[in-house]
């Protein structure tokens, strides 16, 4: 278990402020945020490489805030791997097992190497490894002493897409098998959706939002979070009531005005707001469809971004919009740049933050 309570850490001119977040025992949590948001500082404070100015770091219900790194039972994998260049792959993996006997150390090294698909590389110099092989060796080295907690700092950032996908699957399977409490830092929300059970979004050293990946994706609490996680179309404007304002805590019909771009919405408050409209909640047709959806926006196809079975349709509706359709639907509608369409969305599909 990892629990952070009001953690405040100074790192040069940067301060990580009042971070509270937890990952249950055996869970997989992610810290996501842009470069400079504090992800690495947060992981280093859990590992004990950076001491907090305030707050606590609890590991398995034990206050570890004042413990040195070697007493915390934490494995750490940095983005740059930090393998020892003068040691072989086997020697790197077994570095944290120096107190064990040769037979036990060799068995542990060979077992981890086999699990991570580098069993045939144990005698090789780390200089002769690819990026993916170095990352596997770094993960094996961190896991070798059987840490209670594993920390990963941007573990896939330097890998090509194919290697990233393969190693991500292997890491998730390894976690499921070993049950090590894991905390990963990343700027890629797709990794949070695929790997994590809990996620915290960092912005300028503070937690902007925390919850399950699905909760954060479906209900971002600010324009920053919505834009960062790629929730889709984030539009600044103003909410205006269509009738009498609702009672506190209730919702009512309203309009969202962004200049000439107007949507019918269901809102709890009026005034300045951002509308978040997820690409998958926009449907496209060549004519205004019949039905209950309240918002019909005329637009022109600008760009088709095909990503296999799904295509992102970039639209010009007086402002940029993006819709997500199956590639089969795009072909059936005959969509191409310059084709006029009608983008339709329910009033309840517009999230206001």
C-alpha cells in the first residue's frame, strides 16, 4: 500500500504541494501530467531520494517519511534505465541480491529474465541491448530483491510503439502475477486507461483530479484535465438559463454560447464555463437526423485521421471539432475532406466544467 498525506516537497525552484493520494496493496496507480508537473519528484519522495518538507509517506501503513531509501523496500526504474555500464545483464539484475548465496541469486536472476523475455541476454554487455531490452533489464533489476513497492518513471517513453505495446502487456501480466504495489509516472493517459486502477493528474505540483481512469476520463473536473487527457472537444463559453434557475444541487435546461457556436445543455450553474464534448458522443450524418438529440451542428469535413478500425473526423464548424467514428461508418457515409455533414449530440452528452 502507498499512501501520501499532504505531501509537500521542495525540489530547487519547484514545489510539490499538499499531495494526498493512495494506491491499495497490490494495486497499480499512475501519476500523469505534462513535463514539469512533478511526476518524478513525487516518485523520488516515495522512494526516499527526496525528503518532504511536510506531510507523510506511508508504505504498508508504516510511516516511511524519515527512512532512508534502502530501508523502504522500494524498487525504482528511471526513464533513463541507469543500468551499470560495466556489468553484464545478469550482474545488473542480481545487483540487489548480493547478500544471497550464488545459487539463490542465479535462480532469481534467471527466473526474472525468463519472465521478461531476456533469458538469452544474461551474459551480454548492456551496451549491446536495444532500448526495449534495457528497459526489461532495468525492471528485472528493480524486482529482483522482491520489493513491496515498485516505482516506474516514464518506463515506455523512449520505446517505439510496437515495443511499448508489448512491454506494457508484459508489465501488466507481471504485476498480476506478483501483486507488487506499483506506482507509475507518465504523460500518456492511454497508459492509465490500459494499466491503472487509480490515477492522479498533476498540474504545477498539485493534484488536479484523482480517481479511477474511467472516472477521470468520463468526468474531468476542469478544462486543464479535459485537454490533457484528450477527452476531446473543450470549448470556452458561457452558460445561460432557458427558464428559471434550478434549486441548488439540481439541473435545468440551458444554452452554452461560444460566439456563433451554441449548444443546448443541461446545467447546474450559469456563467463562464467550458463545454467538453467527447468525440465518441458526436454522430455524423449527411442530413439532419430525426430523433431526440437536441444539438445539430452543420460542419464540413476537414481531415480524416484513420487509425485502423476507428477514424477521427476533424470538422470545421466555425470552430474545430473532432468526431470519432468506425472506419466502416466513414466509408459508408462517403466522408472526405470538403464534404458537408451534420454533427449531432444529446444535450446530456455535453459535460460542463
